[in-house]
C-alpha cells in the first residue's frame, strides 16, 4: 500500500497513512460509532454502502475496539471501512486544511 500511496502523492493526491495498529483500529471504530451516536453523519441512499455498514460489527478487544466484517461475495465491507477511516482522519485533515482557489462552483475560496 505504501508504494501506491507514494505514486499517488507524486501525482498530487494528498495521502494520510493510517496503519491498522491496535491504537488506530480503536480510533477508527470509535470514530464511526461516535458519528452515528451523535448523529453527526447523514448518509445518501447508496445500497452498497448501507449493506456494508449493516455487516460491520464493533468488537471489544484488549486494546479497545475494532471493526470486523465477515467476508462475503462482495468482500470485507470495504465501503464501510473506507467511511470509518475517513471519519477517523477527518479531524486531522480538517485541522490542517486551508481553502484556496476556486471551489469548482464559481465561488472564490478565501
């Protein structure tokens, strides 16, 4: 995955590494759980994402919590896992975000 991340960085895609360590697994699981508990998240009607989310389990481990999803013909709930990772890194990414340029909607971001 590091090779892919390096390639994307060279192409201008910002990347945040989040190895699946015990600490990060706990952060990922609790971030997703908190987003739903506090109603911070609103989902659009994407049947594949909703199906993935319904397959997730939050399991208590010795180090904290971890997301688990049984594999089936569609994989390991990759969409839901991606959403959980995004929820976990969002505070870090947003803290360093400085809007510049055009938002693509004809509005200047200053």
